[in-house]
C-alpha cells in the first residue's frame, strides 16, 4: 500500500533527524545557533509524521463507511496493519 510506504518514509526521516543530534551537538560547540536549526528540523519532521498519520486514519475512517470492501481488505492484510501499528 503506497500510503504506508510514504508513512514509513516519514518515520525514517524522523529517526534520521533524531540520530543526527550528536552531529548537531558537535557543530553547536562552535555555534550555538545550530541548535535552532535542529529544533526547526525536528519540529517540521515530527509535524509531517503526525499529519500523515492523521491523513491515513481519516482515509480509513472514510473507507470504513463508504468503501467497506477496501476497508475490510486493509484489515485483512496482516502485514499492512502491523506496519501501520509499528510506526505509531
């Protein structure tokens, strides 16, 4: 499901930003303003992740009422539902 591929990309982006904190710490030794850049990047990444999570949940809510066959297929796809649960 393409939605989950994109959601996973948002998750991986957050993970990468988080893991880069030591690099920002090192750079901030010479320029404390570097922390501001890190905070901006993390805020943007986190917001995008949760916005997309909301979009997926809204999509599923609509599918449940208007497209029950699509919704049921989503729920019956165990790897897909596990993937969504793992990234939350």
